[in-house]
C-alpha cells in the first residue's frame, strides 16, 4: 500500500545508490531534493551549517553517509543529522548501513534513537564498486589487489539497494524494519574478478594482499592516507566470513529476485568502462 508521496531529501544523491534512489522516487512522482556538495542548496556531511537548508520542507530522507557509515566517527555525525532532521519536521528516515560493521551498527542505533519513523537498509559489498568506484582502476590495470583473502561475499547490486530504499521511503509497512539486502549467491573476490575477466576477454586477476600492502597501493595512486587506512581497516573487519550468507529480502519486498552478479558483469562489460584505456570514475 502506497502512502502519500513525501518530499524526500536523498543524501549522496549523485552516488552509487543515491542517484538510483533519486531515479526510483522520480519514477513514482515523488518530489526529490538531491543532497550533495554541488546541489542547490548544497549538502556536505563535513559542514553541518549546510544541513538545515537542505532539510527545509522535507518530509523524508535517504541517509547515505559519505565516505562510509562504517568509518570512524560516522555514528556521531549521522546521529546529529538525524536529531536535527526530526527537530525540523522530517518524519521518515531510511539509513543505508554496512552489514556487520560495528560503526554502522552505531549509526543504526543513532537513527533509531532520533524519534523518526526509521528503516535500516543493510548492504554488504556493493557490486558497482567494480565499475563506479575505487576498484575500476584496478580492473583496468588487470590486477585487483585487496585484503579480502578467499572470503565469500553476497555481492549486492546498487539497483536492488535503491529499489528497497525507495519502497521504504514511499510505502507503508517498513517502519521499524531492518532490511538486510544481499545478492542471490556467494562469490569470492577471485570468482567475481574471474567473471569480469571472462566477460571482457581480458587478463584480469585477483591478488590477495595484506592491509599494509593495500594501503601502500592506494596511497601510491594518490588516495589520502587516512582514507586508505580506514578502508583497509573496514575490509579487515568485515571480510572475515561474517557476511557470508544470502537473504530473501529483495524477493520478499520487491517481488522479484535480486540481480545476479553475472547479469551486472555482462551489462557493464558492454559499456567499455573496464577497457584498459578507459579514463576516471567514485559516494554511496
């Protein structure tokens, strides 16, 4: 059953999940305000003076913290935002959170404590990281070096995350719910990279590395050391098998199966984004 369409603020509204949430809301004729540094009014997680203008007139918000809800300090910032949102009349908050990450769980608690009508959308490793974020350059270079060992992960498609979030933002029955979104099967990173290699007919391999090696490779490519360290710490935390199970969330909420990694790979390979000569790609 669909509720009256609220005016919705979509944070990280130009990112992997955010722009898909915007598209899904617009398809339902829901008025949308994009929350990003380049929007009007602008929104910046690091500048709380931008929050109130972005919240003005909003009834609901999709809360995707940048750079990641699992990074240190995220819960404090998300909690401050959620409290302000409720104080300014926002009724419904839908939080994007990392499955299995301690700081993300603190973000969840902060949103629950805000007094909003809340829904948590939990996701693991987002499939589109291979094509729209930090991994795309590694795929192009032919060696995807990550501190993930041979752990299995239910790679989660951004389309599925966004569709579940849109349902939570626009329909009744999602308040107080935690929606644990996964893909339909478990793959190791070696499996995933192998599928990309076959689809692109290129030599691309997965290389397990230590966290320190991963940090060095990122900083060597110009990534700020603090971000590189936080990303490595997050991977060390969650790639220990704790997320190695699939759920029926997508089918239960959307009435369709989750998007398989193979479908994503076949579709993405045709765009040329993984070609060795392709140029630059990055927000949740």
